[in-house]
């Protein structure tokens, strides 16, 4: 699924953001509203969602900080894709897919914690022999 999400983002930089929030120390959020052709190209070419009437699609990218600082680099923290459509039955449907990404320091802390837990288990099993 992650590979499918990122595959669809090729050429996203060619689209003009429909919204962008950036103020003081609030994290950046950039939103893109897609028309049906862009939805088909960027998302549905991979996911093959069947619908009769396209209504709305958007991609929102959230970052962990408002600006790059030496202590902490800007990293992508969330990708949200949502789309509304209807089928012949007249039922409107909304789908939203969110992918949350851990930052590098969190990944390192989790990895260190798992490594220490493993080391502790190994030492206990060696002491019981």
C-alpha cells in the first residue's frame, strides 16, 4: 500500500497546492485538490476504484515542523488521501486513507528499546542454562 501511495505522488510537485498552512511554530500542512483526471492518474490508476460519479479528491501532506532547524529536520509525518464518489445506486461514498510516519529519532528510540529488550532476554536465557 505504501508503494502504491508514493507511486501516485510522482509529479505532485507540478500541481499547485489548494491550501497551505504555515505559521510560527505550527507544522506545515500542504493540501492538493484533485480533479477527476488527476485522481485517475495519481490515485486510481493503481487502486482501480469503481465509481459512477466523481465528486472530490484530495491529498494532504503534514510535516513535523514549520521550518528546518539544525536540531530537528523537517520530515513528512502524515499522508492523507480522501475521495468522494457515488455509484449508480445513488449512494455517496467517502474513503479516506491516512498513513502516519514515525520520525527518525522515534524510530531510533524504538529500535534501541527493542535491542535492549532482546539483550535482556538473551542474558536471562543464558543465565538459566
